[in-house]
C-alpha cells in the first residue's frame, strides 16, 4: 500500500502550534520536527482523501482495494482506464445486474463494443385471466458481438461474464463474429 516519502513537509508543523515562548527551544524544535516527519504522510493523505476515494483519481495501489469495496474483480492486465471504469461503474452495474441494460453495460466495458442481445422474455397485461404468457417457456438470452478481431477476445472470459450477468435460470448463447469489411451484414 502506501509508503512514506522522505522529506514530505507537514502542512501544519507542530512547532507552530506552540506559544511563541516555546518556539525558540532547540530541543522542542528537533523533537517536534521528528514527529512532523512521521505525521506528514498521514496529514497529507487526509488532506487529499477525496482524491484517494474516487476511482478516477485514486493511486494505482488503492484501485484494487477500492474494487474490493464494491465487489468487483479488476484484471491487472487491463489498461488503467478500463480498470478505473470497472470500479467507477460497479455500483450502477450491481443495480442493473440481471437486466438487459446490465448485460449490455458489462459487455461494453469488457469489449468496447455494443453487443446485440435477443431474449425470450416479454411483458403483458390483460384483464382476462388465463391469458397466455409472452415469450417462451424456457427463458434464454442470445448475445452477438461484432468485433474487428474475434481471436483477440477471450471467449471463456466473455462466457463467464455473461453467465454472471444473466439470472441463474436463464440459458445463454454467445456468438463472436468479425465485423463485415464490405458493408454487408453477417448472420
């Protein structure tokens, strides 16, 4: 985690907190300067606490710690901006988890592309009892990712992400296809 940096100034030197009578005492000046050296990292951290607690400005070593606070895993191999985006959007994604919007958001953060999602679900309202339910008996979700280079994306990792985002009883299918180069649609 954090380590002390030699020579950090104390923003509130202890010697200046004493009455003028004691500020000229050599022993007190040396003694309190040693305490200032110990207290400087703590006081400077507290002065900058809002920056430490925001995913966009937190130091690198705090980011993994903050990820634990919001129950997300941060892959250290990912670019810094992507790791920070995962932590920053975690609470929103937790709130959306199990929804179409949550799945789209998670896949967009992971791949950088907008997924195409089809699902079996539906909603209906009727005044007549016994009305047929919309959708199919067995719920399912189909995810189509159109990416420039499908080999660059880890299929197992994406399947694990989709499985974690859809409700447990919902079957899913993941398809990763290359972007068409001639302007035509791929199936």
